[in-house]
């Protein structure tokens, strides 16, 4: 039996993407005073996830694939726990 704890950069990735988004939006707002509004081209494919969540899923899948190369895995469980430290 073997146990592991995976900690990934989920929050850091989310913050980086949000700052990149803010910079991009600021850049887009320059010189677009009379531009016609475009809002009907935002269709997302089925099964789409935000990049931050997609990164978390891919990190877990990558670790699982690496472990399967080392040893046969018969069972696996995943637990996501969030604590409210103010209540404690």
C-alpha cells in the first residue's frame, strides 16, 4: 500500500491567468471607441473547462499516468477538501 499527497499550483495559475486577462483587456480598450460591438462569437465547445480547472485535472491525470508506469494500480481514490479556518 502506498499513499501520496499531490499539491499543485492551482491558485497561482488562476492568479496569473487573471492578471494576464486584466492586462489584455486594458490593451484592447485603447483606440476602439467607434468599433462595432461583437458578442455573438463566444460559443464554447461541449465539455469546456476554464484553463485553471483544466490545469488541475491535467496535473492529476499526468501523475496517475506516471504512477501506472512504475507499478500496477488496482484502485485509486481522490479527495478534495477545503477548510474554513475561521470556523476552526
